[in-house]
C-alpha cells in the first residue's frame, strides 16, 4: 500500500493515514491556540507524535506557544535531544507546560531541574546554559514551520508520504499508470515488473510444486522475464 511512484498501487494505507491525520491535531494545537481543545490531552499514536516531533521547527518570537523542553527551537533541534540527561531530570508535568517565555523569565528552566546531575549531565547543562543565554525574545508571535512541505504548513499528503521516506522510487510508474491500456493490463505489467507473477522461480522460493523447466519451450527455467522476452514457445500465450 504505497504511492504509485514508490512501487505501490496507490491504495491508501488507512493505518498510516490515521497517523498522518493525528499529526494534524498536534499542528493545530501548536498553531491555533484559540481553539478550545488546545489544553486537552489529545489521544495520538506514538508514530504520530514522533512524526510531529521531527517535522516541526520553530522560529522564536514571544515564546508563548513554544515549549522549552520538547519543541525544536534550538538550532533546529530540541533540549530533549541536545541534553537528554537534563531533560530526564525535569518532571513530565513541567516538560509539557513550560513555555519559552516562562523558562527564560528569571531562568525558570533551571529551577525546573530536580535532583543531582552526573558529570555528563553537568556538561550538558553548561552547554545548554550557553545556548540559552543568547536567546532574546520579541513581541512577534512564534512561527512554527512544517519542514516536510515547501510552504511550511501541514498537509496530510506530506505527512502520509513522510512514512515512506527511504523507499526506492519505481521509475516506470508514469509510463505504466498514465498509459491508455486497460486496467487489467496495467496490473499485469506491474506484477511482471515487480516479479510477482507466480512463475516457477517464485513457487520454488516458497517450497511449492513447480515445473523444472518452462512448459512452453522446455529449454530454460520458467521466470516472468523468460516468458515475456526470450521464450521460444510463447506462441499462443495469453
């Protein structure tokens, strides 16, 4: 269930689409603070939350809508990634609510740290301290950017396709699916290109009964490439 250009049939994977649409809730929660449900805990799949965490970066303004501990305001990354031991020392309740404006007021982020830090944690703290000291807020609104779209705004298409990043592109997809051939011919060619026809080589891999040689020419092993290209006995094949 992949997009056509990635070798699929273009059928939407409903589970993946649900993850993509749940990321929309998080996007509106971040960019539309006037909505009445923004303070509610929205039920979202972990894959949806993970997507949102890496897909959004923030340009600081007044710091009122940017979370200090988890949003990507620090050179495109978050405090959680830059200083994980410091992050772990902060109670979850504070991580979810402390904004940049609150954290920078009288160094409120320092007071949020609980317990002692190891020497590695102290090194992370000092590095974070140096980064925070150079932050100056202004009166403009924070700007949240959806990195997966050229316009910087969330779209369900960009969110859905992000779950297939790294997939190999199916080069002949335009020539195949944009042709005027009947759909059954397109599907057959797709199966042949993807080597998914149930020829002898495919049957053998699964331990199923299969002929030792091509039933049409009795010369070579039966593969889809042999049947369509080089078989000498293919006359009459449908």
